[in-house]
C-alpha cells in the first residue's frame, strides 16, 4: 500500500518537529520546555487544520487523538519507578550498598573500578541508569578524593556500565520501556535475552578500560584499606525501620515485575502499586514525594509522545516505514543488523529516548507488513538505542548526569574527543558482540 501524504500537513508538522528537536539538542535551551512547546504547537495546528481521524468522536483530530493509552501506561510506569527509587534512595538503601562495595574493594584501584562498575551495572538493571549514575558517581568522586585517584577513568567506566546495565531488564532504561510496549515484550523475556549480553559487555568493558587507563594494583594495600574503612555505611540511614521497609517493598516490586504476566497485571500497575505501598510504609507525605519527583522528565515524555503521535497522524511515520521496507534486505538477520548499527549511530547524535519513541512504531509497522521477525527487530532497536547512547556525551541521559557530577564535584571535564576515544571504542566492540549475539539467538530460533 502506497502512503499518500498531504503536503501542507507534512510540512507544518515537520517544521514543528524539527524546531522542537533543535531545542532539545541545544544545551542553552531546556529540552523539556522544547518538547512541551512542540506538543502544544502540534496540537493547536492539527486541530486547526481539521485533519480527519476515525477514532475521534468529532471525526477530526482532537486532544485525545494525540495521547494514547499506551503512552499513559509508559508514563505511569516511569512515575511509579521514580517514586520507588527516590524513597529507597532517601532511606539510605543505595548509599549503604555502595559503601559496602567500596569497603569490599579494600581501596585497591583495580578492584574499585571493577566493583563500582559491577555495582553500576546492577543498579542500572534494577532501578534505572540515571539513578545508578547519580548514586555511584557521587560516591566515586568522594572515594577517589580520599584515595588520591583520578576519578575520570572510574566515571567513564561507570558510564559504560549504565549502557550495559540498561539492556538487562525492561525497566533499566526508558528506551526499553518505550520499545517493549508495542512489541509486547514481558519482563522475564527481557531478562532472559538482555541479561547475558549485559554481563558479557561488562566483561568486555573491563578488558578494554583497565589497560587503557593503566589501572594498577595498590602499592600499599593496607593504607588504602584503612582509608576506605573510614567510610560509614550507616551515615545516610536516618531510620533503620524506613531502611528495612524500603528493602522489603523494593524487593516485592521487583518480584511483581518478574511475575506480572502470571499475575495478569501490567508493569505500569506493578510500578504504581509499589509506589503507593512505598509511600504508605515510608510515612512521607505526598507533598514531599511530589516535590522530589522529576516532573521535568515526565513532562518531557508527555510532550515527546504527543509529537510522535502528530507525526503518525499525518502519516509521516507510515512514509518512513514504507521507505525503510523498500531499502532493507529481505533476510531478517541482515535487516536487523543494519537497524542495530543505524539506530546506534542515530542514538549517538540524538537523545536515545527520542530515537526509541520515533522508531519503535515504525519498526513494528515494517516487521508486520513485510513479514520480518518482530522480536528480532525489537531487540535490534533496544540494543542499538542503549549502546548508541554511549557513543557521544549527549547520547544518553546517564552520560549527561555522570559528566555533570564530575564537573560539579571536581571542575574536570571530559570533552567529546576523549569521550569518543574511550566510550566510542567500547561501543564499537559491544556492537560487534551484539551482532554475533543476535545472530546466534536467531539461528537457535529465539526470534
């Protein structure tokens, strides 16, 4: 079926989208404000143009046409997860774990890089990569100051681990959530496919970064051990009761994610239920919780989803899907490999959340209409968006957060050149491994 486009509709919506995109990538402009302005402009223009919409009660595009139930479900999942993580963090759970890991390293520089890297991977998988970077990154700077170590190699390694941990579970990163929803990938399936590759890429990163940064063993192990023993893991725990309750609710919520399919409930419902229970058991007032919530992130997603739906309404996404189907090879694996590398490169230039939101529905459409493996396309997009986000300093939100922590705490910067030389090399290695990994799974009939 050939897609027919209305030139006026396409030009207007594309202009709004491109101006919004420029605002999102411009460091001098608030990307949330850019997304909201774009969403408002798209809504007003589409309603004014009276574009037909069979799903709207009026027969034309309305406000309801621009926000779908799936979008609301994703936002609910993100809000619920943010609340759970924020309360658990305020109770000192993650700080306690990080100090314990620090002490286990005994202050040895090489152990510290491996242990903190592994901790970042685990936290990225269980909570989200932005929170993981904030927790581990801040403690890394403090530990390196105490141990007289250069924090740059550790921050760069941890940034690499956020992308590796970001592919391990469905809630690890926002692109996972966005892409998994239309492709109907459940939590357990995501864990089975994503976790082995996440662990493998972690090992590959250590193999690359330890010799690259010349991280050696401590010359005086006992002195280093005594320095890290001075840290108190209980220093951030204000209430042992709140601490224990947070661990219990966090554990139950994670189990809820794992067994959501068997329970017959959505991941969004599990996240919201976990958030409500966490609020009740923490004793914190709703006003306090809502003040701490990252509404900028929520508003950004809201604006982004409206913009993507605007592109869909005027059939721009259908046109891109049709063009993509025409140039992709007929072989499923070769087509998925092209998508993996293409989305990785685009995610390094554009925020990977934007890429996931834009390409998710397109790839599903291509897979369905052309008979490609939907699962293979979904995983190519997921891996590409996550790993591609590590190519440049602006590719993933966790990279922006990690570099900001380093600069704010130490005044040191990691420029584009240094970032690409280190993270870029690791990303290329990961994409090669991922291509082989997808090929093996595809040949074994997983997709």
